[in-house]
């Protein structure tokens, strides 16, 4: 009884008008069915007709309500919705006949059959005619051709604030051209209602149908508190429309809604293009900020490669924890200048930031910096990371990555730095390329220093997979290709990678540094790997285009040294849990002191003599897990085929 009462309470004005028209159609159908026809002998007297039609009206309306005929909006009616109307009418007449027979012991079967048929036709025709008329009027009534017809996902508080702000903005110069034409929400009680004059047209299952019916030109996802998995599912449905999709940021990134509408901030300005991390489908990795604050606060922090994608984010996050000073070191002055200006604008004189142009290859210059600024913590992010380029110039990978790490690590030791944190990569695990092997060699340098306990300096490595949007990432390349109308290039249809966002990667570095005791390799549980082909297809859809139709995908073949699948652990390494369930510690592998130093010297000499063949050979000797990509990919392909056959 309570559910029935709730059902009728939610029967809004629009539904009442539709029900009234349906009742009228039932009566007209009954009157038409009662006309004298030669082949039709059954006629009903006026009192009996009135009683029977009243019963039919009540039963039909109840049946139509139960079959969901009033939950759908007229203009979005599909074949299945018309069928539900027919079922409702037939059911209503069947119940009416039974009730009338029980009460009067009389049944009008032929009359009822004809009346039911006419009613079903009338109700379906009425909805079809209204749908066409409404769409015609809506098309003629467009006020501003420049405004993009916009579907808003989410009829909650964020959606309401967004529409309010959009309605306020037309008078503002340069305001976004947005015309909200419909809302989507899975709350059944909201469907059919209006929010700030905009109709809630259906649930997320109706997105494609409603977008087509309303001639929508763009979609705005306005559910900032939506869980990542649900967000991924809804955005995947949106991608099927082929329309550009924009989003409001996560709830923690939104401005206080109290400031919206007072003229000081614009809620609309927070709308951004969809990012690939919105489709990762997992919760952002979170870390214990208390540990990090205790580790950073009041200390001098040096970041090498501080202008790069990882290094600059390290500087940003370190700045939030009140360090005594940040020493930013980078060889590329443009990047260094950019992050310097960004931090000066945000913190001004409140942040003691020193920006230095220097190369980690230059031992004397780095020694000068260490002596002058005496850092407490060193984050070593400077490195060459581009796989194919390092294959062509292996000596440069050794000079910058290996020699640079050696310089900064040993200077940290000599200058009694409290902690040295090196940024490593999953490509260091069973490397198939020079870049990965050079980073594995860097890990070995750090572990060599850690296992000898020559000072109080704690040496630690952090290892993670591909970083979305970083320099050298496939995402910026794909975006440029799509924007320039060129085919998106994917090396291999089966290639897969682990992905994380830049803030997640940097948070891992800070968390690892705060809990490290020396010698650890910290590994992040990055969830399920992502197929690069799927990534490319989703990115194309995010631009409102259709893969293989609007934008072609071209397979170029694996690049020199490239793996089909990356790993995060070597076979020799076990996993040890930490307090954070997503962070693990790889078991430290013992380094042979004398042999390692001799091999390291041989590798350094070959690189600085620019002997490519000798450099690669020396690198294979010092990194025994360095294998040829052909061998690794052959095994990886066989493994993937076996898994597919089993599935």
C-alpha cells in the first residue's frame, strides 16, 4: 500500500495530462466501437456503456502506469515503449472485462475486442503525433544557433548550480555558449520533472537515444562525487554518442558552491575536457599526508630534473608541506622557468625556492650545489626516459642516467643527506632496451650504497609504470594526432601497459620516502593493465569522433627495444606489505661489491669514449636480466595466447 501511495504521489502534472488524454481516447474508442455496423451485431445501452467504459478507463490507466507507459517521455518513445502501451491497454481491458463480469454477470467480448484495438491504436498514434510535433516546435524555437545544445549528466546539486550559472552567464562577455536541453539522472523520481526549467529526460541507459532525439551537440558530466567505476561506465556510454564530453572535476576539486553566483567565481569555468584518467575506473591512490608532512616540513629538499613532468609535480607537492627550502635543479631552462613562475605566483615569498640550471653529469657543479645548499632530502628524477631515442644513443643514456645517478647518490652520501630517493620505472624489470637497463643499473647503484651502510643516508628506489600525460607518454602524442586530423599510431594491437596519474606517482614517491629505512624498492599496485589500443579508441571517442571511421588507427610495429607487456617485479624479488595496502616493497638483491664497481667503471669508460658497441656490451654484463626484445616478446605472445585459449 505504501509503494502504491508513493507511485501516485510521484504522478506529476505532465503524467496527469497524459493520463487524461488516454482516458479521453478510451472513451472515444468505446463510442466508436458502439456505432451500428452491419457485420457487428453487439450494441450496448447508454447506462451499461457508461458503466463499462468507466471501468475500462480506470483499469487501463492503472495498467499503463504499471507497465511504465508514464515513465517515458513522449518525444523519446521507441518501439519497445509503444509495445508497453499496447500491453497496458490489453491488460487493462482484460481486467475490466473480468471485474464487470463479476459485478454484473455480463460480458461484452466483441465490443471489448474492438474497443481495445481502437484504444491501442489511438494511444500509440497520439504519442507518435505529439513526438513529431514537439520536435518540430523545438527545432523552430531554437533561440541561438551559436549556443551548443548540451546534455547534462546529473540532476543533483551540481547540475542545478551549473544550469543556474549558465542562465546567468549570457550577459557576460566571452561566456561559454551552452544551451542545456536535457538532463540525465538514474533517480526514477526525477525522470519527467524539470530542474531550473530543464527536463530530466531519462536515465543513463537512455543517453544515446535522448542525445539523438534532442540533437545534442555536447555532453557535460556533472556528478563530481560519482565513484570512479560508475564514472567510467557512464562515460563509456557517453562515448557511444560520438559527441564531445566535458566534465566537472572531482568533488574535492570543486570551488565552494557558496561562492557561485556572487560574481567572484564562475562555476562554468570549472568545466574541463575529459581526461583519460577519468576512464581508469579505479579510485585515486591515497597516501598518509601526516607521514609526508613530518618527513618534509622544515627540511631542505632538492629535486633533480625538477622541471620535468614528474620532477615538477614533486616540487608542487613538496611545497604544500612547508619545507624550509626547495632546490630545483634542471638542465632545461624553459621547464625550470615555467615551474618557477608557477610556484612564485602561488606562494610568492612564502616559499623559499631556489632554481638552478645544472646537469647531473657534471660532478663538480653538483658538488658545488650540495656544499652551498646542504639538502636534507634528495629526490633524483633527472633521467633520459625515451626508449627508442636511447636505443639510438645508448652512450647518452649511460652518461645521464647511470653517471648522473652515481654523482648525485655519492654526493648525497658524502654530504650526509638524510634520504636519497631515486625515481625508477617498470622498464628496469627484465629490461629489453637500453633505457630500462640503464635504470636497472641506477637501482643497483642505490642498492649498493644502501647495503654498505657507509653513512646515515637512507637510499631508496620507487618503481612505477607509465605516467599519464608525462613527457614521452603516448597520451600527448595521440592528442596531437587526433587534433591534427592524422591517424593515431599504435605500435602493436596487443601491447599493454600499467598506468597511473602524475599526482599518484609523485604521492608514491613521497610516501615511500617518508616510510623508508634504506635499501627498499617500493612498488605500487597499479591495478589491471590497459591495452594501448583500447586507450587510443577511448581517447578518439572523447574527442567526439568514431575510431576507424572519423580517425584511423595505424599499427606501426614495435619500436626498437619495446616490450609487449611491462612488469613491476623481477623473478628474484618477493613482495613485502606496508601499512598502505597499495604499496609493496621488493626484496633487496645482494650486490657483489668488487665485481659491480669494476663493471660500473667499464660501462662509464665505454660511454664517455662514445663507443656504442662496447657500451651496450658492458651494460649487458652489469645487468644480467637485460634480454633482447625479440626473445621476451616471443614468450609474452605465447603466454597471452595461452591465456586467451584458456578463457
